C-alpha cells in the first residue's frame, strides 16, 4: 500500500532528518502531500458540454472487465476533507486499482453486496457500512442514532477524473510531467463540490511500467520527446486502457459524468464500447502555471511535455508555445 497518491501520503519529514538529502532543494509546490487549500484557487473551470459524439474506439473490449471492491475506508486528509478510499480487484490484472470517493452518497454495489456467511463485524471491517463507524458499533446497516447519509444536493452529473499512477510525478517530485498537480487539482475541485470520484489506475508511465518509463526519460535527455521516446523503446505512445475505469464507475453507480480531462480519446474510452457511461461535459485541466504567476510547475521539461501532448497526442489545450 505504498503507492497512494500524493495528497493522501504521510507528511514529509523536515529536510534535516533525511540523512544525506541536500538541504537547498527548491521543491515546487506539487511536492506538498496535501492538495492546495480549498479557498486559494477558483472553483471548477467552466465545463464544455460534450456535444460531438466521439467515435467509439475500435480497440475497446466488447465486454467490460469484472471488478469487485474488496475494501473501503474513510481517510481524513490533511486539508480536512474526508475521502473514502475504495480498493478493487479485477479479472484482467493483478493490480490493486483504486477509487477515491468524495461525498458520502456514492456507494459501491460490489462492496455492499452481502457475502455468504459474513457477520456484521466482517461487513464493517471491509467498509460495507452506512454512515460512520464508532467504537462499539454493532450493525453495518443505517444507524438510527446517526443522521442518514448526506444526499448530493443537486443533480449535476458527478465530477470524475481518471488518473493513471505516476510514481515520479506524485511521489518523487518530478517536474517532467504535471500528474501530481493534476491529481491535487482534481481532489481540490471534488472537495469543493463534496462529490466526485478519482479512479486511480495502476498503469505507470502510460502503461509501460516504471523501469521502461525511466529509460524513456534518458532518451528524452538525449533529445527525444515523450512520444518518440516510447516508440524508440518499442512501446506504443500510449499503452493505457480505461475499461477498468468504466467498470469501476459503473460499480459506483455513475452513468453520467463530467470528466476532468484535456484528452478527447479518454472521453470515448471511458464511455465504453456500448456507451455504458455518458460523459455530459468535459472539464478542462488547465496547468496552474498558465493561470497563476505563483502556482504550478515551472520547468523546461514540463513545458516540452505539455507541448508534445498538444501537438502529437491531440490534447485540447490552448497555449501558444
Ligand atoms: Zn506523470
């Protein structure tokens, strides 16, 4: 369980207790284990209605993977927002994919299903309880002593981010990409709405794994861009798959969503081959450094990375380089 996204990680110790660490590292804000405080930045960017029917991606599987939520737990975060972390297993890989859920009213069908022979204590331990746990609680069902679940006040479709694991950007303070910032920003917007889902997929390096990603970084230092580096290593430019995300969102009862993304291919991929999910709006993810003088990541690497995303991967971001 060491690969949680940055904002749920333990706080960093002060630099002086980490032996051998150079003290003068001027680390950018994304290294903060807590996401940006709620009130320092604007609320959700204007959504763009998805009017165009994106062509279904031919490589999408006919049937969605089977997913099952094994356990869910409440995580109080460093900003005060509480989240519910859902851990999933599936029938296509051995990885522990996650859903980070904001708001009390989003529930997993597979988690809530009664399992044969289980006790009320078993259900509470795996997180299949309604409301809140407290010492001595006896039942997993709705507790009359507690106010019932806070229903989502309006009927806007749920804000969703599909995030692929990025060890370098979320944990190792990398300024080669903006994954850490995007995860933090998604969390901030969902905390503000007290409603939302980050599906956290364990597909490091656009699906090629950490070792290959590090080789790609060396190729980038030798002059290749992020797409060419993958191709030189005989990997596809993007080996990610989003079918697991579609299956996890359906398990969480989410059939209409607003998707935080700049990537039009992701919209079609998340909707699924048979349009199991409808993306009603796309909410752009504009890099913080483009909007604020004193926020976000500033490095020549991240600028090149974003430029490649726009020019070679069709991302919908409007920035003259
Ligand atoms: Zn990254």
